[in-house]
């Protein structure tokens, strides 16, 4: 099991891996919304501290309104950083788990990255999408 500090670092890297429209914070809950893209990681509430569970009912309502204003359904990503109290409340209200993320790590010092792009400008979403699709296709061909 990873320590919370390492989980936080992985979450930070994940957050930076896809361009998004906005991130709002409610305490340590990162509320990520992107109107033009349906990806769950871009449209989710991400609790980042297991001890941040004050005023959960009010915060759920606030998050729900924010998601409605973007035309999105309210989605929570539950990681080891989520407070157990939140999971209990969501379970009590009949929320359903519908997907699971698998996190894999790789020692970058052991991989040849010489032919890869060093930096993709996050503001140029078209270039980012083209680069992402190219990498996915390359991986399908290599691992396919």
C-alpha cells in the first residue's frame, strides 16, 4: 500500500496529464470541470485529505450545483485521500461505484524517452489531443 504522500504526488501528476477548463477548491476537495469533454478525471470531485470531512452535506450540495452549471452529473473519485465519512454518506445515499482506476508506476530512469516530446503546451489543446492520440495508437501497435 502506498503512503498518502506518494498518493498525493500521483494525483498531482494525473491532474496535470490532461488539460481542463477549471479547478475549484472546497477545502482540500479539488472540483475539476471541463464543459467540452466528458472524461471523468476532468469532471469530478477529488478529495485530497482523509481528515477533511467537515460540513459534508453542504459541500455535496455546493458541488452538485457547480456540476449542474456545467451540465454534468456529480462524480466523485475515491482514492485513499478521500475521507471515510464521505464514502459512508455516499453509500447511505445509494451512490453507485461504476468504474475503477488502475494506477501503474514506472521508473523513468529505466526507459528510453529520447524519441518522445519533452513538453506539450497545455494551452494548445488541439496539439495535445493529436499527441495523445498518436501515443495511444503507438501503444496499441506495440502492445496490441
